[in-house]
C-alpha cells in the first residue's frame, strides 16, 4: 500500500471538521471498548470545544479527513492528548506525520519535551511509542483509566 502521508494536507481543524473528527475517534478507538471495559476517553471528548480552543489539527487526503491530533502546550512541555487515524489508513504513515507535527511545534515553541499517555491495555501503543523515541516515565490511574505516560525530549528526532 502506498504511503498516503506523502500527499497529506495537515491543517488546523475548523468547526466543520468536528463531526468527521468525532467519527474518526469512534472508528479508531471502538476496537478498545471491550478490552478496556468502557469507551476510551477520545471517544467521548468534546471535540467542538477542542477545535474552538485551537487544539486540534487534521490530516486530509483528497478532501477527506483521515486523521487528527489533539495537542497543546502545558508550561514547558507539549501535551499530545490524542492521535487517531481512520482504520482504512492505519499503517500508512498518517499517525507518524501527525506526531511529527506535534514534535515540530514543541521545538518551534522551545518546549522541553512532548508528553503523552496511553491506556495500559492498548498494548500496541506500549510498543509503538518507544519505537518512535518515547520513553515511559510514569503509570497512573486517572478518571478510571490505567494510563502509561511517555516523554520525548524536544529536538531528539532520529
């Protein structure tokens, strides 16, 4: 399958993207509902408020939204809240391009690192983030979810 990330347009999300962002979250995260025992946080996020706060960027290919990322600075770090790709486009480099956007923005803002968390039952992510240069630094139970925290220092991309 070709690397669709080459032809992606990544841009800030606008209000008319909210329904597609919500659908992407549902499609990308629904496979985890049974494993976790409830809907993962991204499936119930207030995307309208996040878009209004300018915390969301979207990846589009031929006018279709195929992924999104929610991120924002917190003091000296960039918090990567959520990244999702439509299942039909998973494994094609879209998620990596969205994460790279977050990392680049952290460098541009002179922040120390990018931090994120994932659910400990999303075992695929526990392997993926270290492969992208992220290091685990904490585990916590928050809002009824067992979360694993990762960090990557700004400007340390391979």
